[in-house]
C-alpha cells in the first residue's frame, strides 16, 4: 500500500506535463491535483492553492510529496521514495530538492550553508515530508505567500527567504532540509556545465545514476528553458538505445 500522498497544483490554463501523468501511471501512482480551473493572480498562488487544498482533503497517508505540475518525471515508485526518506532524513524536516543554481537571488549565494556541496541551493519544484511536519510548515509560511512582496516574484523566491531565515534562527534544527546528495530528488539543470546537460548523470538502459553523489535518484526535475527530459523519458519508457520508436502510453 502506498503511504505517500502525491499532489501538485495546476493553473487555470491547465499547464501540466502529459509525461508526468504517464510516469505516474507506470508506477501506479495516483496523484491528487489541486487548483484546476482556478485563475492565478501571481506565481505564489501555487502555495496558496496547495494550503487550501490540504485543508479540505482527508489525507490518510503518512507522507506528503508535492511537486511541480510540469517538468517532473517519476523514475522510482513510492515505496522506494519512502524508504529513502526514512533512511536519510529526519522526520521533523520537510525536504526540498537542491540545485546548483542560486535562483532567483544569486546575491544570496554566500548566505547558504554547506558551501562544499554542489547541490546546495533550494529549488521549490519538489518537496516531501511527514504529513504533520509538512502541514505544519505550510500553515506557518502561508501568510508570507499571501502577503508576497512583488520583489520576490515566485514561490521559489519566498521559499529561499524562508529557508535562509530559518537557517539563521534554527541552525541544524531548521524545519526545511535540502536533498544535497540527490537521494530522492535530482534537478537536471546544472549551472556549472552549460545548463542544458548535467554531466554528473550517467544514463543506460538499466539505471540513471549520479556519479558525484553515488545515488540513483527517484524523481527528476527539469527546470529552466534548456533542460530536457529526453534521456530520462527514454529509459523509463524502455526506449533507451532503440532506433525504432516504441509507444507504451497511448492515452491520458
């Protein structure tokens, strides 16, 4: 039985990735989608809609996984994701994916902890936590998203400010953690090497492997205008190295 509540928010113009749904179907993941047909006033409405959706949903699972509705693909199933979380992270923390790009405030790079880590900057596209810890954090930060300052611009801008503020206040007890070693999450944008390709990642027909962190990530995120999901998609769809196109999914 799956013990993770998977959800995302879709905007009123239904900007979602068909391949994301297909990667869920492949692994028997049944996501909950919030915000369909709700018109966004600003980008941070993603978190506002998430909070309102969680308030009206009876969540029976022990964990909540929230991801972007676009540019994300599942590679491994929920049992493996739960196993990775319990083995590597403290249940009081909500874990975000980490990336190499200090976005949207590159001036804050030196404010981030763990400068020796390559994947050390918060990316708001994927986050997971124990249900109580997750809901507690969302409830706590919700007013900041409602009052979002125009200079922050995006939900990632708000989360960045929150993470750094909490890091200064709580230190190691920061309720927000980052997946520095890509145990669960992998952002494929690499700020250091051309952005469109991440040369830490090894692809073959049997696995997708990060040789820098010595891990096989479970979920891939492809942010930015040049990052592609093509290699991940080929492998999860059993098409890696094949010359002829092989169609596995015909609907959604």
